[in-house]
C-alpha cells in the first residue's frame, strides 16, 4: 500500500500539458496519500523559464517540500528512498532507476489518467 508519493518536475507539469487533475487522479488511484516535492525539483523548475514551469511551481507550493542535498533525479530518488514512497513521473530514465530500487512508479497513460507500474 502506498501512503506517500514523490512528484518530479515532469509530474508537476503534467496538469498544464495534459489538463490532468493531479490530486483527483492520485486519489482515484491510491486513495488518500501524502504528496511531497523534493527541494531539487523546486530548484529545477525555478531554472526553467516557461509558463508550464511557473504554473508547476505554484502547484508545488501546496505540497510539503522535502530537503535533499542531491540535485535533479538523484534528489527525487533520495526522498523516495527515505520515505519508501512511490514516484510520480513520466521520465523514462527516472522510471528505470525507481524500478531498480524496487519502489512503485505512478505514470501518465494515454495523456489522460495515472497508472501504477505494472498496471
């Protein structure tokens, strides 16, 4: 049972690229879960100068930000490992790394809904 999910930058941009209601989809798929964002993801989004990245930063502000000394995907993996959490992403390289760690992956399918790895 998943009780915590970690969002990467890709996951925070999904609602603005695909019109996805992230909270509703996470609730549909997993029930009530804690949603966290690694500080490395906030840094990554802050360095992007796009409308989606700015919107993603606004969305990220509603979730708990978890400090990590690592950057980028390593920060996501660090937080996921410490919290034994699922990772929400569509980034293929990150999915492969999360799978190697034996943690669940939640990804977007058909640009419409979220699925857990193996579904």
